[in-house]
C-alpha cells in the first residue's frame, strides 16, 4: 500500500456504510456527493481493493469493506475521544458532542435548547443525528453517541437516563371535524376515521399499530407520509386525522386551521429521556449538555452525588 490513509475519508466511509447511500451520507456530512465519491475511490485505491458495491439502490460493503468499517469506526471513536480529552483539559467546555435524537425531540425541543446551550458555551459544537429511539439507545451503548434523546424505554446496566421533556400524543383534526367538539378523545373513537400515518415502519407507526392490535381495532390508513409537516398538510386538506406528539403538533398544526385533542389512554402520556453511557468522569462538554438539558430540576451538586 503506497498511499496514506486519510482519517477524514475513513470517517466519511463509515457514514456511507451507516446510511447505505452516498447521497444521504453527503447530506449528513455537508459535503458534495461527487467529492465524497472521489474520496471513496481514493480510499479503495489506497487499500488496493474494492470496499463497496454501488447500485441505484445504494451501496453494499464487500468483505474488505466490512473489515475497514470495523477498524475505521474504532479509529474514529478513539480520535474523537482524544480530541474531547484534549479540548476539555482543565475543565473547558469545548469540542464536539455527538447527540442522537428522535424526530419529535429534533423538531419540538432541540432548536431552542441548542441555541441556549451554544450561547452559553461558544466553544462547544454539536453533531446531531436524527434516528428512532431504538437506534438512539443502541448508538449510546456502542459509544457512537455521547448523549441520546428518545422516548422513555428500558435500558441495560451501564446506561443512565434522565427526564428530558413531556411529549404526549395528540389527535390532530381539521377544523370543523365531527370529533372537534370533544375535549378528549378515546383511541377507539379516533380509529373510526381515516388516519394519516407517518414513516411506515418507524417507531410511532409501530406503536400506534400495536395499540390498535391490542385493542382489536382496525386501522383505516388513508396515506402514509415521511414527516410530521406532511402529516399536518394532509390533515389540513381533510384527508384524515393524525396521532402525533404534542411537540410536532405545536410546530406544524398550531394555527386555527387545526384542532388538537388529547387522547384519553394512559399510554398517550409519552416522556422523552436523555440517555448516556455511565462514565466517571465524563468529559466536561458531555456533562454540560446533560446538565443543561435534563429536566428533573436536581441541583448540580446533588447531580454529581447521584451519579
């Protein structure tokens, strides 16, 4: 091997493998897809072996590619940890914190909280990834994320969780809908009307379907779209109703064209939590994010004793 291996290119290669697509990886890393593709070609030339098979459906790793991915991710983690240790030397809150969060947290809570956090710590940088809660927790377990945000769930030993925000599920109705006169709605009542789904197979879609199955209720899914704003547009024109988190409803259905009603079922009371691997001590930058975003109101000195 006559060419040097570029660490940044290894990081980009890992992102492509995670996304399964050069275009999605380029968007995530804020680099042109053509430039990313050239870097991948240079990496394959340096190793002297093809690392992935490209097709219209995306990319698939070769055996050599899987080996490079495993070693490359480990190198990337070690370098990021080294950078955080150096940047936080002496207690400075600086460097990059990797945050993975579910869609409702990204839409409904993080814009304001990120603005406040970065105003307080101008040397801090946040690398934000939007994923379902299961992927968020797995990234924390695998140490690919420093802080995770998702729906409350059971976590294994070695993980910690703290309250982040209340985000109950609401029914979004078009103004003038027959159910709009009700102050609260039973799930069975809502399921008598066509439903606008979001992200088929995603966490919320699976959850609503599971509740319908447990209650023995049929789902009348009118259409499934990929985002909360698209859901609300479908509701607005009268195609159906939707069940989405309050945070998303506030962002996209906060006008007089919509009516928002709480669900009567206890399972609709969703709580979002922060997740992180148990580490002692944590880098000051990571601890600063946790302290700023946890919502249990525990004083900072007491927080230190509780860990």
